[in-house]
């Protein structure tokens, strides 16, 4: 049966056919070594969509990995409840006991007895009688949390992955960290995963874990690593893509293997390559710029940040003086919030902007005098505040006033800004 494109390029699942080992960093070997040390907790940190979960699945094996997401953990007991859910342990166990009792006594019977062909006579009998009486009692046994998990999978090859550890509140992190310290001491294997700027949350939650935590830091992928995905994937489908398409995919994926998988899959859809090409020679997908644009715009449908962009574009409610409106080179108008978003979206795609770079890009999108520096800085502060308050799970902009630098932690958000057309309409 020919391979399907959706089996080869898998942005939301384990890439069985397009897994790329990052040999220069020896990540697979380092993770395996860290997991082999008794009493070690492994903390994996890296940028969003950089392949943290896929790396763990590759090293541990999906059948041995017990995944938990930090967003669902409200107290330490939730961790162990979810592990027991994964191993299909019943929430309650009924224990039944039967208690029996022997009853006995004398029997004295007298009466007439009729015997065939013999006259009736009196018969007297004495003896004893016994019987059994039984009672049943049932007790319900609840799950026992960590102690039951240790009984079920302690000192085994199973690995508990707490993904997005940073999604827990600080208070919950501290309690979970205490529980995990005991768990690894008693023989459980645990990995926590978090985005790069929150990679030290585990140690901050419990400094006593210092010396017990093995930290692995992932980085965004370089172009050679990213290029391997389309090279291997389209090769499996007996196809290839043109050099100009590959160049654009490398640029737009911004170091994210997951985004590269999405781009390749959409290219298959646009090019009609839904399964392995059966021709003698590989099928070459050589799109014009319009078709490449179709691929990029269709990919935004799986990276929908519409609500986040609308909130950042609108800014906080104005009080009194209305914001100044600027004219942009694309013929639209908008305030300083729209100006900054447009500056983030232009070429070349970047995930980190110094203040000077940001000012230069803002000036390049404005048709007249751009916003002044103080307005840009205060707007960056407000943007981070807006996303933190309205979308606490969506870390899309990070303003560091001490440097000063504006970072975009999620390459999918940058991609959405660039290709969703949300910034081409008039600002409301």
C-alpha cells in the first residue's frame, strides 16, 4: 500500500518517517544517559515547537511514555491520578469478605411410625442438628496516589512526562516539585518539559532538587536540520520540491521542525500529492509564487491566533485622548499597536527584535513619521500585559525592558502574523 502524505508529514504527531536526529548536540544519547541515572529528574527546556516531545518519544518509546500536561494539574495529587488513569487502574476497588458461623443443637422426636405389614408402634429418636449461617461484608478501597504508582511502575522502564510544566501556577509547582522529589528517590523516572524562558521553573519551585535535576536545553533548528525533513519526506513519496520553494520553507519555518512539517504537508495538498507518486521518476513540485502563497496561507489555518492578534491590534481601552493614527505603505491606517504588529510581520522573519531593529522596521512600514520611541516602548509593555491577562496560556510576545528586546517565543505566532492577512484590513 503506497504511503500517504499525512503519514509522512505529521506536524501534530510523532514523525515516524521524517524523524531527524540532531547528531551535533547528541540529544538522544544525553537524554538516555540522564534517564539511566537513579534518582535523577530530567528537565527538558527549549523554544515552543522545537521538538521536545518528539525527542522524548524517540528515546523512551511511545508505549513506555506516560504523558501529562501541566495545564491539567491543579494540585500534586492530579499528577498521580493521571498516571493511574493512563495505566487503566480502577478508581475504586471493592473487597468482599464472607464470614460463616456453625449452628448446632439437640433433636428429640417422637411419634407413630407406620411400617408396611407391621402394626403401628411408637418410635423415639434423639440426635443433633447443625447448620451454616453466612454474612457478607464489602469495603471500597480508593486509589492511593503516589504509593500506588510506585507499586505499579516503580523501578521500571516507564517514564512520566509532565509537559508544559510552566503552565502550573507557582504555588502548585512548588507542591508538585516536592512530590516529584520523593517519587524519583523511590524509583520513578520523570521528565518535565517547558519553554526555554521557563526552563528553570522546577529548581525555582524546589531548590532542594539541585543536584538531582539533569537539564537539557534545546535550541531552534538550523537550516541543515530543517532541510532534512523535506528531503527525506518527499523522497519517501517519490517526489521533490523546487529549490525556491525549499528556500522559502526554510525561511518561514523559523527554526521550528513542526512548522516545516506543516508547510510540507500543505505543499502536498496544493500539489495533489496525497500519496506516494507511482511514476518511474520522482514528481517535482515546482510551484509559482501564487501557489507557494496558497501553501503559506493555508498553513495558517492550523496556526490560528485570530483572537490574540485582534486583542493586540486593538490594544487596551482608551481613556480620554484617542491614539494617533498612522498611514502605512500598504495603503491602510492604524495606531501604534498596528504599526508594531506590521513591523514584526515584514521580511526577514525574526523571532527577536532589539529596540533599534524594531524602530527601523516600524519606520519602514510607515508612510510618514513613525511613532516616537516612548510610545513604542509603552506599547510593548502593554502588549505583554494584554497577552498575560487575556491569554495566560499563550506566550506570544515577551518584552524585556532591561535589554531592551522584544521576543516572539512561538514561531507559529510569527507565521500567523505574516500570512493570515489579519493586518491588511483597516484597523477597527
